[in-house]
C-alpha cells in the first residue's frame, strides 16, 4: 500500500534514505566520494564495468570484434562493484562524471580517450573498427534508430518497472501497473519489428542488436526481475526467435560472462585480461577476484 495522505513538500530535500535495495548508493549530488585510482592493464582498451545489461553490451561488442580478427580490440575488463560504491571513486569519476558503468579508456593513441554511456561506447567501437554499424545511409539510420530506442526505453524498463516490481521497499500498485504497461508496449514494438526483419537493423547483426539483447532478450528469457510470468513474455515469439539466435553466438556467450559476479559460478569471469582467462579460470580464481 502507498500513503494516500502524502503531499509533496514545496521544496524537496534529501533527509532520509528511501529504503530500497540501492539506497546506500543513491544520492542527489555528483562527484567522487573517495580517492581511488583505477588500475590499468596492458591492452589498448581498458574497461571498467559490471555485467549488468548495460555492461554486457560492451563486453559482447569487444568479444565480437575480437572474433572478427580485430586484435586492436584486446581489452582488460576491471570489475566495478556498484553495490560497494566503486563508481564513486575519484578515478572512475574522471572517466565517467555520471558515475555509471560501463566506462572505457582507449589508450591506443598518443592521448587516452575516455568514452562513457553504453550506447556511445558501442558507436565509438563500431566506428573505430569499422564493424557492426552499416555505412549505407538508410541501413545506418535504421541501426542507430533502434540503438537510441533502447537507450531511451531502458530507464522505463530498469528504473521504472524493474525498480518498482523487484527492488522498491513497498509494492505500489499504480507504479507497477504504469511501468508494466509501458514495458509490454515496448516488447510489442520490438516483437513487431522482429516479425518483419531478422535483426533490428534488417538482415545484418549490428550494434542495435548488441544493445537491445541484454535488456529485452534477457527479459523474455527470464533473467531479469523474476517477471517473466508476470509479463507473459512467452507471447513475444519473434523476440524469442531473435534472442535464441543471438545466444548461439560464441562471442555473446563469452561477453555475458565478463565482470559477472552472480548466478552460476561457471558463467562468471570477474575480470578479463586475456582470451585465455575463459579457459583457465577456476573456482579459486573466482573466489579471489
């Protein structure tokens, strides 16, 4: 139940924790909370992340680039524990002033380049390596339209539906109904598109698919919020077809493992510094990460 007698104050002030699952890391101001430098490995690309849907976008993209033979896409993936507030360390804030994962430093040139926001990182990498982003104007426009559709819709799915359904300390019927309705509308948008095209951009797999898959593919496959039955995700047959095809890609399987710290231990690779890490990881190595 929600407090029907609540009246918003004339001026909102932050004077109490909200009690939600992420209350300890929520605050209304930006900037670092502590000094902490970021580690730097030996590869050109340094990724600081966690295997949330946004984090998976980038590790999947990097593994796909490596699978195509782009050796310049070798990377170190460092674990950022957002529940512990790692994203508020001074080093991380220098890379991403918004204190959100993922964040990327490209050290391949004479001057390091920072890139933040998952969609921006995907475009940056696609243009840097000339892959997974069409050059034909019409196909490029379609790909980028679906990429930015995802960037605009994810807050409704994660911050809206996911928060109120799975994480909020109080179940508020109005909020859950409002965001469930929008989530199902988005699923219908996606399902209709995939009824007419193999991939979001058309015939080819692109950064649009890489961006959307961890969120909506994960939702229909039951990986997020424990809401598969609640949202009747079995109805979205075209999304299932598309998600199953993407899941068969070896690079996707690898990318989903990187910086993962929950679920099946055999599917976790807390940090990735070399391709051989996928073969040599052990339970002791995971525990020590």
